[in-house]
C-alpha cells in the first residue's frame, strides 16, 4: 500500500480517495433527480386539490345530509318498521316535500335518498348489502351535491326492527 506524507503524518492513498467528498457531477445529478420527484409530487397534489370540494362546501353539505337523515329517522319512528318502506321513508319526497325543513340552499341538492334491504342498489353508487341481507334491517343513504355538482357529503344509516 502506498503512503503519502501529509503535514508530518503518513496517510494512505486509499484513505485520501475515500475522504475527498462529492464531485460536482454527482451533486448536479442529485439535484436534477430531486427536482423531477418534487415536480411530480406537486403536479399530483395540485390536481387532487383542484377537484376537492372546499371545506365550507363540505361542511354545508354534511349539515344538509345530517338534517335529511334526521327527518328520515324520525319518519321511521312515526311509521314503525313495517310501514317504513321505499315509498314512505323520505318525508321530503313528493307530495309532502315542500316543508321548510326539506329545502336546501341555492346551489346544493340532496340527491334522492335511497332505502334498500338485503342486496339492494341505490340510484347512485354500486350495489349494496344491508346487514348481510337480514330482513330485520333497512339501510338508508343520503347524498348531497354542491355548487359544482360534485358530491360533497354522503351518509349511510341502518334502522332495525326493534320493539
């Protein structure tokens, strides 16, 4: 092994090569790779943020969905489980849906709520199964769309046949 005298000490040539640091080319390659990764991440995030609803819209939509779900759950209490059917579960459906509690603010819409039992399907979304098909349960789904027509809230509830 060859050695080199350095300020009064002996240092091996191998040790000198290992401790010399990064070259300018290695540093440039690292910066370019990092820049490409950061640009990709920013492009992906900006697309997701652009299509996401504004928190204010989401909050308003959630309040509307919760309000409608409360009306539907009250309807189940009034009608009983046997009379709580797809034709009667939504108190806001025509002909009686003009009461003030059923009205949504401008630019918002409560998509026709859906009631299903067993393996049912809502007008929106994929097929659903309510409590494994048990006839003692009925499921309700409420969806609210916001100003751009995008879904800002969706709630699911299950009602049971209890005495």
